[in-house]
C-alpha cells in the first residue's frame, strides 16, 4: 500500500506544474494541497463606505463587513433608518478569496466629512455632502475623478496634509480587516489581500487600476490619482515603494473597464508622447499581469462586430462614463478599448519593440459599492451602487441601470488557498474570469496532446506534463505540426439556491498580428449553438439540451509558424434570464397594462434591453511566439526585472 | 393707455408669484425631483459657493448651469402665470382680495409643512415637507 501511494505521489510530482510558489509570510501550512491545482473563486474589486462614491450613495458597511459577506454572513444594505439597514444581502455560496479595493482618492476626505473631530468637518463641501448627499456626490465625485488636472479641496490644507493624515486611519483599518479575516490556520478556508483602487479618470476617461498586494507588507500610503495622475506614474510608485523596496512587498495592478477608457487604458506611448520601448513594455507587463474583463459597468471583451455575435454581451454604448446620460456624445470606441484587440495589439508591439506590453491574463469581478464581493446572481441582483442608482433613499424595484449587470468572478488555479499561492497564480496568469457562474475551466496548450485527452482521467496531468496552462507561453516548437489546445469546462453545479445552467459551447479565439494589422478569428470547438436551448421569460425556467461537461482537443488549422499568436477559450452557457427579467417578473410587470410599470420599471418594456443572458467564462490566453528570445521566461512567482 | 379695469391689481401679481415660488412643486430634470423654485435657487446658490470657493472643475460648472437655467426659466414661467392669474382676479380687486390670496398661500404653506409633497433627490430623505426644502 505504501509503495502504491509512493508511486502515485512520485507520478503526481512528475506531472505537477514546474512553477510552485515561494512562501513570503508566516503562516501554518495548509492541510489541503492540490499539486495539480484547484480553482479558487473570488472577487478582486470591492468598495465599502471608505470609498467616497459608496459613502455618498448610502453605503455604511466597512471592509470588515465586506469580508464577513464574502465568507457567507449577511450584511446590511441601504437605506439606513436611524442607523439600521433596511435591507440585507447574503451570498448563497461563500467565496474563497476577496480583495477590498476602496478608492485611494478621497480616502481622507471621506473620513473628514463624517468625523466631527477632524478639521474640515464643517467645511462647505463636507456640510453639503452630509446635508444633500446626492448633490455632494455629484459635485465631489466628478470634481476629483473626472478631472484632467485633479486637485484637492481647500479643507485638505497645504499640500493636502489634512486629507493625507485622515487617510491613514482607513488605510490602517483596511489592512487590519484583511489581516483579521485571512485564515492563517491549516484549514486555509478564506484568503484576503490588502488592496486599493487607483482612480485615474482624465477628462472622464477611465484608466482605473486595482492594486493587489501579495502579503501584509504594503505601501505606507496608497498611490492616488490626485498626486500621481498617470498609469506610468503609478507603476513607478509601485516599483519604488513596493516591488523594489528591498522587502517582501509585491503587488500587481489590474486595469478594468477599458470599455469606457476612450482608448486610453492601453496606450503605446509614454507620458511624454514618445513611443514605448522594450523596457517600458517589460515594466508594464511586470506589474499588469491581469485585466478585469467584465464587471458591473459592462463587459470589455470585444466590440460589437458581425463576425462574433457573442460580443453583443453586457456592452455599454458610451466610451466615457460621464457620457452615459448624453447619447449625443456616444460614438464608436477607439482602438484598444477592448481586451481582445489589446491582446492582438500586444503581439504587434512585441514585433515592434521585442516585448509584449499587453500580456494580460483574464479575470472578472463585481466592482460592488455595497461591500458585497461575489454578489453576482442574476435572480437576486439588488444593484451595486457605484453612483448608477442612488441607494440612500432605497433600492428601487428596478434596482440598477438597465445597461449594467451584477458583475463577475475571478478564478485562480492554485495549489492551496493562501496568499502566496493565489498571488503566484495572478502573477503567472493562471486565472480566468466568469460573468458570475462558477464554471470550472481548464485550458492547456502544447504540441503533442493526444486526441483522446478528454477521455483521460489524467487530463490535468497531461496538460501540465506535455504543455502549459492558461496564461503561459507555448513551449518551443519541436516539429512543423500546429499547436494543440486542450480545453475542458464543467458546468456550475449550483447549490444553496444558486442556479445551475447547462453549458452550450466552447470557442477558441485566436488573435494575431500580421503586416501591422491586428486579426482575430473565433473557432467553435465543442458543443453547438444549435442545441435548441431557451428560457421561458415568464418563469425563467430553462429548457433544451446542454452539457454538464464540454471538452475538446483542438489543432489550429490556420497555423503559421512565422506569426505570433494568442489563443483564449470562451465557454458559454445556455440562455437564462437576465437580472432585469427577474426584477420585472418580481414586480408583476405586464407590458400590455401600463399601470403595472411606473417609474424605472418602464425599462421592463424597453425592447432595447436584453431579457436573457448567456453567462460565460473567459480563460487567460496562451501565447505562441516564434522567436524564442521574445518568449516570456516565466513570471513564476515574484516579479523580476 | 390701458383701461383701468384690464390692469391687474397692484401687488397681487407679486404676492402670487412669491406664493408659487415658495410652494409649487416643479420638476427638476435629470435628477427626478419635484421642488419649489426657492429650493432650486438654494441649490444654485450652494453650487455657486462651491464653484467660487473650490473652482468649477469637473461637473460643478455643468450642475451650476443646470440649476441656474432651471431657476431662470421657472422664475419667468411663474411670473407669467402670476400675471395671468392676477388679471383673472381683477374684478375682485381691493384689500379683501389681497387678504384672500395671502390667506390661501398661508393655508397652502401650512398644508405643505405638515405633508411631504416634494420629491427631494438631494436630501437625506426622498420626500420632504416645506420646512424640509427650506432647511
């Protein structure tokens, strides 16, 4: 028996991924360890009352509450009457990890306006914020965030000293909450990370990044857009104050909502206007290893186009958030406003400067402003705040802007649920995003996977043994054969009342850059869109065929060994009801009877608002680079320059 | 020269205008409010104070323009309405009419103070009484 177990262990060790993580902190070893890695579900984009916009629209919960919620406890939602919450929310299935990422900008101002002991409490701005919250929110939020030359309010004093000082308390409390709820015991039940959101928004163009720290060693103060108004400056600050500080500090930055960046999220020019070079690209990809492809304020995968009907998914029609209420300003988004075209553009940049600046893995998250990480279920969606619906007066029957959505989840493949293991997954991009469901997706690339791999009980072993997982570079080519990709997806099992919808199909999206032109093609590799699946809009019952598991081993039929390429998989569920359909059914809206849909419930009868959704998952890409010198040497654990 | 009978009663027009400005709920576009003109003037004043004190960056200028535009348009519309009403009331001219109009406004003010006829999106509560919108 011992011999058999030993053989199994040796076999597993041989098949295990080469790049393990290094421990950077003191903690008990996890009781459970998965050499072939497990998917851990979480949310890396969470706001609490420490964020000015969340506080301004009625949120009273703190980072502690956010972590309580992520672990499965109920917390209060606005409105608050005499200090007590009128609503509550609770996850049906707890998360494995979460990151509270309150806005670093206005962190001190938010405290000053609420604490009568702090200088500035009686200032005009703070009085206005307390007296007329929505006016305060409308004036203050855009004053800082949407300004090309942001500056602090006069009550912050010279050099913003008072506000910097006031920001220390919430920054400490954020770290303390992360520490309190991080499970350092051998059960490794829940992981937290210290984080914040750098809220760059020049002229209303969203260039936000979420910063996630590997362990408890973090920046003394979070970098702000007010003091550091460019992404280049942010990377420099993170390098100087964290990555290169000589300690254990390590961090990544996760861009989000390139869909409303007006093309500024992924620039190929420096702040001084000159084109980036290899060092710039390296610096960027060292810190930005992931991108948030979907969240509350829209999906950023791909622009609407005739060749991929599934790009018509949770899109918003404006290119800047501040244009949302002015349809006359809506226009087509500039290049690199979406993740797919940015990934393709990265290949072109790699050909130009020798390094791919946009080597981005993929995750999803919520961007909740209610302190509710992972609150992604369509059937119970109460909105996420974020200034889209002013919740301080109550959550309306139609709870959100009809073009927004509950957001998604980040999934990390790791050996155990600890900070180092999960952070290593983020660093090596072995991650994927979902629009909410807990689909389990594996994606491997290599040169000699067997066609029978899907039938093998050793799918993952083979995947690691003979190739690389999502987020990696294909190993050097051994023959003239095209690369082989093995993709497997398991349906979200549901549970705890959460829905479970069958899978419909898997696609592989190929991106390449040739002759200065970025190209893309979508291949159907498993399942079929013609499966007759549908949903009854009155009851939201789904029907038709679908799969519990889909799997394929796929060879690129158009492979050109001279052309760099990137491949990612998209896994799509059968149609199900979108959140607005649940809300409209709950309120018994009948579009033939106008008396049933007053106020915002009128959205229920707007034919422009989709009634159904095809939930999905997107894997991180696998890259093919013909020139071995340009291949990623592997950011296996700690970023090295 | 206009016929004396066709002229509105002096002072009644102003009294009516003041009453309407103080009490009549008017739609506040974009923010879905229903508030009297005095409230809009108050909002414009506060926003102007922010613009002067802190600068009109970001949305400050836009919101200020919106409030001022609302205030000017409604002031003009209420003035026209008050003038038309005072013309209609001219046959009952005299101190008695002024007393009746004043009493009517007072009664409406009392009613507006003990109920919540105003939708106040900017305030801590979604609906307010007259005292609420003036505070």
